């Protein structure tokens, strides 16, 4: 065998040996990943607002507790659709801060419509508390509510003030408390942060307030002795059809310097900044008017009848005074006018009862409108200065701070309700909602007047007025993209 052939055989043999070795060798280990971050929004805090249960009827508690866990858990599932480091455009583009962990709540409706006493537009009542959990989670679909041990009140403390109550349960861990909301973690949760949403009395401003945190270990380092200045941010965006989302509002909570093992029950101060509530978009306003037009028309007629009856009451009181001091030449005419208005008042009362009954027959299931995307980020930095720079980087120019006057006036129990005509709208059409409501009220006032007027010249005038008000109302409806009334 010549030298050239030997060299070729050796090369083939070595290549085959290398291929066999590569196939039999185990794949390289994946680099260890950090904890997953998920954000949950509920009407109350999962940990900070965990209720006590009175000892006693075990059978009743056994039936009640799973229901409680199911309700809270379903709220989290319904309003939260987490996508870790995948959904936000800035994250997709790779501009992820190394000191920050992200979670995304997708398609949460910011506004809610209730029909109890007329269509009422308000901030979604489920915006009560945000809970951020960094942990390893059980694979979906996971269910751990049945494993939750309730915070049962210890019998020896039940007669003490509530601030001194203690629990008799054997598992008071954060992981057990999270099970109440069906948040199922594997092992220990690395960190849990909670912040309450507070709203101004008119519902147009909000702020986030620290409701407590439990940090088992830092997210950016495994060094048990390390300290970090920690903040978390919330960014509300309009989930448009394009990749570029419009940021509507941003909020933040700076909890200061923490380390592994840090715990807090929340901030007691009122130093959190007030921010503008993201305004109702033009599209959301159109959807609101379109889906509630039957209820709005019915309630507009009810309110018009109430205004007409109030005017008739005043007219009757005035005629009673005039009749008491009238002479013989005017007395009979005044009495006839009083009788006419009294009959009209009774007729309007019967009509009002009928319209109220009709409204109760209309669909009154609450609606939710204006879907938004909420991005939550937890940042740990080595100094307060770096934390401020990180906040500026994450928030950008979208803080929408409100003047101190709003903050000073928003004290006590803050309401989240806003009337449909007073709610903030987009700057390009600030008066459109009010103009539509005003035109609707004028039309129904004219309609009630036309129905109440007697035949004759006055009736012809009221019919012309009604036609004019109808034209103006339909013009206002067309400007909003709504069908005109017949």
C-alpha cells in the first residue's frame, strides 16, 4: 500500500471516530436562567389583604374557602396574560436592561361600564392592587388553591384589637398565601412586590403605593450580602395593530435599598406621585356609544321626564300662590291652568314608571372597553443615582405627572367612578362626548315637551323645535360615527 493511500484511509478512520464520539457525547448543559416574573392585577392584594377567618364552623369554612380561592384565582387568570420578555416592542428589539426583569399583562380593559342606574363609565374596578412574583412556576395549567391553608384567627387573640390578631395556621409562608390566588410556585418565591392603585375622587388621576414586599433573594445577584436599590415600574400602552405601541401612562414605586431577606408591610406616607389616568380613546368612546346606545336613549328619556316633572311641580307651587291671592276675574283661568298642569304631571309620572320598567328589561351585563397592554419591570441597581437613571430610561417622557392640587384634594376613601360625560377624552376631540350628551338631552327635552303640548299653534311650535333638536342630535351622532336615530 503506497503512502498516499495510507494517508487517505487514516483520514477517513479519524473522521468516523470523531463523528461517533460526537453522537455519543451528551449535549452541553443550557446556561442557568433567572426566575420568571409574572404580574397579577386584582381588586385586592393577594398577600397584604389576605383575610382572617374566624374559628368555629369548620364545615362552613370548608365550603367557603375554596370558593374564595377560585374567585381570586380566576380574576388573575382573566385579567392577566403574561408573556415574559417577548411582547413589548422594546424587549423584542433587544433593548433589555441587564438589571431589569420584565413581565407583560396583555389586553386588560382599562374602563368598565355598569348599568345599575344608567350607563356609568368608570375605571375598571379590578385595578385595585398589582402583585409581582419572581419565582419558578408550576407548568400550566396549574391548580394549587385546594392546598391553601387559610389564615385562621387564633382563639387566644380573637378578643384583642385587630392589629394584634395572630393566626393559628402552621404554614404562614408567602408561597401558601399566593396559593389563595392560584399562583403556584415551585420551591421558594425569590421576591414578591405589591402596590395599590389609588384614584382621585374624579377618577382622572392615579398613583401606585407600596403595599409591601418579601425578598428571599435578589434577582440580579446571588450574593447574600449584596444590597440593591430596587424600583418597579408600570407602563400602560395602546396595543395597536402595528409593532409601535403608543405609551399612554407610566407609574413607578421606589422601595429603596434592600437585600436578601428584606421584608416590608408597605409605605405609610403619601409621597407617591399623582399621574393622569390614560384617557378614553376616540375608538373606545365610539365603542361605548355604540354598545350602550339603547341604554343611553332610554335613560335620556327618563331624565327628560324627571326634569319636566320638576318644572311642573314648580309651576303648580307658583299657581297655588297666585290662586290664593287672585281676584274673581282671573281665579277661574288659573284653576283651569292648574288642573291642566296637574293632569300633565300625573301623565308624565305614569310615563316615567313605564320607561323605568323598560330600562330594567334592557341588557345590563357590565361591559369592559379599551384594551391596553401593561408592561411591568423590576429593576435592581447598585446605587440611588443609578436607580434614578434607570427610572428615566424605562419611563422616558410618559410620566404624565399631575399638579399637586389634585394630590391634595384626593384624600380619604378615593372613588374610581367617573360620569360618562366628564371622563377624559383624547386631546383631538375634547368636547365631542359632552356635545353628544348635550344634544341628546336637548332632543329628549323637546320630545317630552311635544308629547305634553295640547293641539294648536303652540303644538306646532313644539313640533318644529323637536325637528330642529333631532337634526342637531343626529349631526352630533354622525360626527361620532354613530347611526342617526329615526
